[in-house]
């Protein structure tokens, strides 16, 4: 079969791009290296759209949160990733969290049902010299292709670290010590397992993190920065004794019923809390929220078993650390995510420098829509900057003005941290305006 588009990489972005194109009638080849015996250091299976770390798509609140707004806009574009997430949803308060296996299987099944899409298990080592191509190989692009991209761009790619959080078997958590609750009782159910620490336990744990044996840095790694949203707990611990208590171990809004008294019948707040969030639909696996780490594996087991309630914890997966690569998009790509030096090649997903599952999928979706518009001989209109999609795209391509990306309260490196954005500006940005502005843009898309 001859193809209209070759998509390289069947992760979140590549799967979404393939969906947008194939359901518009274009012939698509989707090349995914997993399934050939090859995997990135973070992927664990061979399914399309595998979530490599947390199982959360973050806030689903489209009234108050920019990521929630992005969810909403993607749903309006008939996003495969959002609809599969809906099918695979597990309880997580106001966040959208999924069973990763159900999610990946749903994405794969929906794509496999499209007659004009071929999913081919193959590793691509060289950037195609001709033909409409979308590269969505992610932050862990296989080495040969990464070199080929490097040769084509002539520019150094940037590198940073990401770390993976551990996953615990539910039946090894001591619920006589831990309890189920959502912070401030948000959400209809009590979605998190909470492990309480008193002050002495917290201080001892903090010290142990500082003393714990870590994976050694190689020379080239020493100056590579972390993205803030994926900072390992031991690095956070190094920033100060209170940092974790204001981060992943925040105790506020969590009444511990095991510590109830006559004066506090609902329970009292602990000095610090470790939270676990459901990771699979069955509820047998729970991940330690914000506990990404580069501690050595044996050290993780020893140290995490000192957390109250996790004394007998068995780990389905331990934390890890990886070096990621992404393009200098504002310099190398045009406003339609095409490589300036080879415009038949478009990039999508985290390799463009965006960060997060939802953002990667959103960029994949837009790359698919751009390609569909181009192939249909129509003129592409960018989504307005007042929308979450427009803000994301503007920022990736370096077209952002100060206020255009403020609604994006994503806490990863390329976006301003939440605390730097004034509440009032955020609220203004989340108004109905974005939802009104997206409507004419949706009408401009090439028909499905
Ligand atoms: C370790 C780690 C942890 C992360 N944790 C989180 C998190 O908790 N929450 C969050 O929101 N985001 C997280 N991210 C960030 C990001 O959102 C994810 O990496 C996301 O999966 C990116 O989507 P993508 O489609 O761009 O890439 P991926 O989902 O990685 O997909 C790329 C695909 O391309 C394939 N591939 C690579 N090279 C080739 C080749 N040469 N030929 C063929 N196929 C190839 C890969 O096998 C993979 O399936 C994490 C990233 C990493 C690396």
C-alpha cells in the first residue's frame, strides 16, 4: 500500500495523530518499535500509548484549570486519547486518572479498527528523505533516529532528566495505619491512600533521603537540569527540610481518622503524609504520588518500608531515572511544527519540548490536524491563543507573548510555575472566552 502519511512512534502523540488522519480518510503507516523486542528504558510493554510513569492526566476541571481546559478542547476535537481515558478512568478526586492497561488497549483497538491505517512494528533509524512524515518518537527516541534528527537539524538537542515513581501492591498496605481520603474531601469518593507521619518520623525520613544511596551521575549528566514537575524526592529533600511538606508530602486537608479524639472527632492532620493513587482498574496497584526517585532499588525498598503503613509493602515497580531528549522547537520548527530545513517532516509530542501526557497528546492531535489540512489543500488556521490549544502551540513554536501561555498552569520547565502567575490573570484566562473562541476554529478544520 502507498501511504499519504508516515507516522513514526505509536505513543500518545503518534496514536492521536494517526487517529485524526486515518478517520479523515488518509492512508497512514504508523511505525512503532515496541513489539520488535526493542523498548525505551521507561516503557514496560508493547501496547500503543503506554503511560510510562503516573497514571494521571491531571485536573479534569475545565472551569478553573488550564489542563482541564485542554481536556475539554481535545474532547471537542474528537480526541482518541481523551475518549480512551474516559473509558479507562479510575477514581482520583477531580483529576482524570486511568487504568494504564485498559487505556492502552482501548487506543490500540480503536486504531486497529481503522481500515486505512497500518500499524507496523518496526524501528525507523533514518529520517525519511521524502513523503509526508510525522515524527512522534518521544523523549526517549531510539538512538539511531535521534542521531539522524541531529544530523538533519544541525543543532544540539537539549537533555534533561525524568524520574519514575514506584508502584505498590494494594494488599501489602496496612490500612490499620493508613486511611482513604481525598484532600479537603474533594471528589465524591475517598480516592487516595494516605500514610501519616509524625514530626520525628518525618525528620528521620528526610535525613534518610539525604543519606540514601543514589544512582551515580556520569560526567555528562552532572549539569543536566531536571524539569520541576518530575524532580526526584531526594533532590527536593536537598532543597530544605520543609520542601517535601509543601510538595508531595503535604499534610493539609487530610483528617486522619485513626488519630481522632473527642476534640477532633473527624481526626487530625499528620505532620506529613505520603499519598498513593490507584493505578489499575482492579485497584490492586497504587502509585506513590510525587515519589519519583533515583535512589538505588534496594535503598528504595528499605527506605519506603519505613513509611508508616508501608512496612510490608511489596513493589510492582520501583522508581528510576532517565535522560530525555527534545528539539529546540522555536529555532528549528515553523508555526506548523514542520522542520524548516525539511518541511515534509513534522514533529509531534514531547520531542517538540512540551511536557506531560495531555500536552504531548494535544500536540499530536494538532500535528494530525495540520497534516490533514495540508493534504486536503486547505489553509491551516492556528487555534486562537486565548484557547489552551493555541497557548500550547504558540509556546512550543516560540510565538508566545507574555500573557498567551499564562493559562497553562503546567508546572514543567517550559511553562511558568503556578506561583508566578497571578490568580486573577489565571481566572480571566479560564473564562468562557476560551470555549467561545474555540468554536470558529473547530469549524475551520478539514471534515472528518
Ligand atoms: C520517564 C518518564 C516519566 C514521565 N512521567 C510523566 C508523568 O508522570 N506524567 C506526565 O504527564 N508526563 C510524564 N512524562 C512526560 C511525557 O508526557 C510522556 O513521555 C509522554 O508519553 C510523551 O508522549 P509522546 O507521544 O511524545 O512519546 P511516547 O509516549 O514516549 O511515545 C513515543 C513512541 O515512539 C516509539 N519510538 C521511539 N523511537 C522510535 C523509532 N526510532 N522507531 C519507531 N518507534 C520509536 C517509542 O517506543 C514510543 O512508543 C514522562 C516522561 C518520561 C520519559
